[in-house]
C-alpha cells in the first residue's frame, strides 16, 4: 500500500514538470511585471466594472476617471453648501451648475461648452474659472477652492484618455442659467461698489452714534450692537448689516436702515432722512438691488436696474436758509445750486441738499452733497469735497403735497418750485462756517 502511494506521487510530479511547457498560466505567472501603470491597476481590480446606465467595460483608465468622479466630483454636486464661487459671486454662479449626475453627461457637456480642453487638459477653462479669486482671499474658501481644483484636474486628466465618454452621453446645457450681464452684476466687487456709492458715502451722518471710534457713550447706554460701522471697511459693514437685519432681504422696505432714520421706528439719533429724499432713494436703490441679486430675481439683462448717470459725495459744507415761512414746518425742502459759467447758469445742479423745515425757528439748514455726471471733469473732482468759490443760483423746492411720501422714486420739479436766490460764497467747510441766505420773497 505504501509502495503504491509513492508511485502515484512520482507520477504527479512528472506530470507537472511536463506541463511547464504548455501555454496555460502557472502559479509563477504573478511574477510577470505589467508593462504600464494602467496594466498594473487592471491586475489589481476585477476585469469588468459596472458603469452608469448598467454598462460594463473592461478595466481601463475609464474605471479610474469614474472612481475619481464618484469620489471627488459628485460630492460637490450633492453638497448643500455653496462652492468657492460664492467668494466672488453673491449669486448666479455655483460650481454645481457645471456638474451633471453622470460622468458621461458632465464630461461631454463640459467639452461641448469649451470648458474642457481634451488636448491640453491642464488648460481647461473650468480649471481657470475655479482658480479665480478676489484680492482679499478667505483662508477657508481658499482651502475649498484648492480641493475643487485638484478634484477637477485629476478627473479631467483621467477622463480625456477615453473618447467614448463623449460618444456615450447626450450633451446638455451646463453652467449658470443667467446671462453674462446678470452674472457680472452679482459679483461681490460690483455689489460693494454700489454699496460704497449709495450707502457708505452717507455714513458720515451716522458715525457719531454707530462708529466704534466715536460712540463710547452710546455703547455704555445701549450695548455693542449700536456699533454697526466698521471703521474704514465698507465690506465688513455691509456684511454686518445683513447679518443683524439692518438690511432685510425678506422685506427690504422694512429694513432697519430705512425704518429708523425715517422715524418709522423709534430712533435715538432722531430723524436723519425722510421717505423720498436723496439719501432714502440711494439707500433704497441699493437695498432693493441687493435683495434682487441674492434672491436671484434677475435672469436677463433687461431686468437689471438702469445705472444712475449721476454720482454724488457728501461734504461738510453747510448752508442755512433764514426766514422760511412757518407754514412749511416739517415739509421737505430741497435746494439745488447751479454754478455761474461763461454761458450762464449750469443746466444741471452741481450741489444739492434736502431736509425738513424747522418751522418753529423759521429756518432750514443742512450739509451739501456735490453732484456730477459720471466720467466728467467735475465728477473727477468730487473726491476733494470742495465747491469752487463764486456765484451760484439757489433754486428752492418744497414738497407741500407729500409727493415723495406717495412715491419715493418721484422727483421734485416745477410743481414744487418756490423761488430762487443768487448767492456768492467761498463755501468753507464746517458747521460753524455755514453759508447763509434769505428765503426768497413771494
């Protein structure tokens, strides 16, 4: 019996030796090295993998791009958080809008839109878009941006080697649904420019109570929340206004920035403006536009607000009108100054001011705001906040019928014109150096 077992073992060994010359793989086949990294990957995974649409393909580079897409691109698409686009765009652009649920649809659509360069993948426009950043970068957003960039770069580099990705999928519209004008209008730098022009330039009338460098008494009485102005930082001021609902994007007309200074709500600083005056118009223009941007109410260029051709700057040049009839008490009085030129009085006012009349004192007084048409020589001089010495024609208007209360967008005109007075002044700055004129006789 023992002898028989030895004979069988010997025959098995001899048979194995003869089999080494056959074509079937042996146990030593795993010592053969792949000729490329792709071959190495294919050896380390199943020969087939289920892809989108229940298709199956051999283990190739396509498996690698799909794995990257599923692991690094889809999470961006599925995330409820905004992408790095939000650092530059208040609304209208999000990286999710450049991704579709499947790899094939995403790749084919990005190629069709010219956002992926199949010949030079690192030069793809989608990568350029992701890398755009504002001058003042957020460290947190910068980290997110780099993650997005590296994810897209790795996926594109893997995907461009498979032409079937384009052939397999139906091309879809990809990217923002808004026009380029709407996208530009919603850029944060454009929004900040509008804030500075319409609101920040008027902040001087609020600093005494709301700026931390001047309001320590108010802080002791009311708390730190009264300090909503960030000294020298309009962006931080805007952000804070939105956070604490000074600007209300749910009901913009009820924003505290409008309600308190117009005394529609109690305001310790008293009345700073009235509905329909120049400052209210500017504040309302910004708040309404800001709300429309964040609520994505603009879709086409013709829905955007028409830009104002006028620019203004508040000065510390004060003007007083004495002898104002008491019958105008608490009515809004507006004064426009027209400069004397070689050809007569300027057609447009170069300075203006509006404020309710103090009937009990028979007077009106307020600081002047300089006015100019954009990109004119006079507009370039406004930053100096000086009015050239000389002769001016002061035209006076009084809103006797609450025209502006009924329609804050209305303008005072011939129906509200009361009279005019010529005035010559050096226009010194300072409350104690105000230029004084007499109310015109009937």
